[in-house]
């Protein structure tokens, strides 16, 4: 169950990271509320997941999910560049996430 919570926490990290770019310095109310809500949800779920997952593994996986997810949203929805190099680097991050999950005991 902790791994599910960690994955959801990572998804909320994507929400707040993408939302942050829409707040315009927290001057836009709705994007700011979405961003803060996503951040709080992400932290609560991360904390819950870390009750049974080692912090070194859990934090790295959480950051990886957030980084890959945010980059993916940027490329798909925000017209950011999609290049072979960017995809390859994201694939390396995914490989690291999978490796950490497989190595977790």
C-alpha cells in the first residue's frame, strides 16, 4: 500500500510543479489554490509512504516520478521541446525508479 501512496504522491508533485508555472508568482488565485493543494496532498502522502519505505528510496522515487511526470506534461501539453536526448534522459530516470523499487527490501 505504501508504494501506491508514493505513486499518488508523485502524481500530486506533478500537479503542483505544473501548477506553479501557472500561478504567475502566486498572483492568480485558482492556479495558486490548485498548486498549494497539490503540494499539501503530495507531502501528506509522501509522509505516509515513508512510514514503511526507507526515506532514501522513497524520496528518490517520489522525485523521479515528479520529474518524469512534469517533463512529460511539459512536452505533451505545454509545447516544450521533445527530443531524443530528453526522452533518453527521462528513460534513464524511469530505469532508476524501477531499480530502486526492485532493490527495496
